[in-house]
């Protein structure tokens, strides 16, 4: 597939990029080369190749999905300016 100057001008307009005449001609050739490489990829035989999300096969560690309170409220509230009964104590903001 080849890209002409008019197509490059249209793409530049959509991307809001200002191009002069010389840049348009150079980009037309570069875009044509890129599209040619993409067309070469369609010639590859990908039968039996599974899609992948990463180049390295990995599994994520799983944990039990359980709600807990942490079991150590004293450590959680240790840095609080003020704490009461295992909770942060904050000043009243509504009168």
C-alpha cells in the first residue's frame, strides 16, 4: 500500500500537525515503507500460535479473598495524633 501527499496532508490535518510540502513528501515515503512492513507480517504463518499478553509466561500469586480487620489495631493507630478504642479520633466538623 502506498501513501500519497494528499493522504499525508489529511492525516496531518486530523492530528493537527503543520507540515510543509517537503515534509509531506518525505512522510509519504516513510509511511508507505511502514505499511509495507506491516503487510509483510500478514505473510507469516501464525497457525497454532496462541495469543499472549507478555513475552514472559507468568502467573500472578493468588490470595484468599477474605475481609479481615488486620488483627493489630494498636500498630495501625500508633502514628495517629489521637486514637480511641482502636480507631482514629478526629475533631467534629459538623455542628
